[in-house]
C-alpha cells in the first residue's frame, strides 16, 4: 500500500464522509476526519480504521464557524504530515419548504455551512497544498449535489443554490490552481441512503425518490466514495474543474 499523505474529510463521522474515510484509509491515505457533534461515532470510526491497519484521527469542527475551522487547521498542522487531499463534504439541508416560507436564519445557516464553510476550508487547505512551481500539491473534491442542476423547487432552493455555488467554486478554483499542482473537482450525488434525509424530517425520501430514478434505487455512500477516491487519485491526474454526477441517471 503506497503512502499517499494526509487527507482531510469534513463531515467524516457519518454517511458519505465516513465511507470516504474508510475507503481512503484502505488506499493508503492518512485520514483526518471531522465531526460536528457525533464524537462517539467519529471515535468509533477512527478505532475501526486503526483496527484494520489504517491511519486516522478525528477532530471537532463546525464548518459554519470560521474560528472552528481555523482551530481544525491548527490541529491538522500539528499532525506534522503534508496535507495532500481534501474532501469538502460537510453539508446540511433543512426541511422541505417553499421559499416564501423559509426564514432568513435558515437560509443563512445553509449558506454558512454549505458555501462559506466550503470556501474557508478550501482556502486553508490550498495555503498548505499549492506550490507556485507545481512540484507538490494535492487534490480537492467538493461534494455538491444533483440539486445544483435540478433547482430544489418547492423544497430546498436554498440548498440547491448553495450547491450551485459549490459547482462554480469547483470550476473557478480548478482553473485558478491548475498551474500549482492542485486539482479541484466535484461529485454531484443524487439520492444517497444516509441520515441527512431523516434529519431533514423526511426519512421516506430515500425510497420514494430512489424508486422513481432510471436505476430504480437510491445510491449507497460507498458508491459516492468510490467516485471521490477516483478524483483524488493519480488515475485522475488530467481531470480538474470537473463535475461528476453520481446519481443513478437522475
Ligand atoms: P449526513 O447527514 O449523513 O452526514 C453529515 C456529516 O456532516 C456528518 O459527519 C456531520 O457531523 C457533518 N456536519 C453536519 N453539519 C456540519 C457542520 N455545520 N460542520 C461540520 N460538519 C457538519 O450527510 P451525507 O453523508 O448525506 O451528506 C454529505 C454531503 O453530501 C453533504 O454535503 C450533502 O449535501 C451531500 N449530498 C448528500 C446527498 C444524499 O442524498 N445523502 C445527495 C447529494 C449531496 P455529525 O455526525 O457530528 O453531525
């Protein structure tokens, strides 16, 4: 197993982020994963990765709070290993609602976490990865959503718009860093079987939407993780600024 360097996975305690952390550790990454509140789950995941011979640590971080992000990067610096990968995965969606009924507070929180948080995390990562001569570097994968192109009409236009901004960040940053040895890409998952739907008050959403799709099922977190691992890997060495739909044909 080749040592690949340090990979930061935000929102790595559950769902897609946890699947990325597990698979990345198997591929030789040293994984630093973050959780917001589920410390026990994060610690259990780290323990299971270590039991299987992998390297991992977990760190508390609310990506909706800049001070918390800066503390996270202090901890990352303390790991004394060069940061070579980032999966900008932490994200939230609120309950289904038409825009007319959304509070400003809800919209601000969604934007703070999904966009501003992703921007600040990316900025701090780039400061540690980018080299003007392109010798070192790394790879960033942003976790967007197919909602960015569908729009979230009547349910979560706030979330969809925040993911649209993630797509634009991906394209712009991909070009900005193309000469500095850092690739930036995004995956756009469709409906994936994780807690995010129950947390948003709609646990039936996975089956309801999944059965209506061309592939007639929801995706598994591991299926998104595999696409993310590809974009992080050397097999994707000529891929940057790309948006990869992982959506069962949605
Ligand atoms: P989950 O709800 O299963 O997991 C969310 C993760 O993010 C957890 O680790 C959680 O930590 C962490 N998190 C939540 N809020 C914050 C915050 N403010 N700061 C830091 N970390 C936070 O979500 P998914 O795995 O489903 O989603 C991961 C990403 O995939 C999100 O960006 C989401 O928008 C995107 N996505 C998901 C789809 C799906 O159908 N599941 C479809 C399209 C995109 P803790 O455990 O401590 O709460």
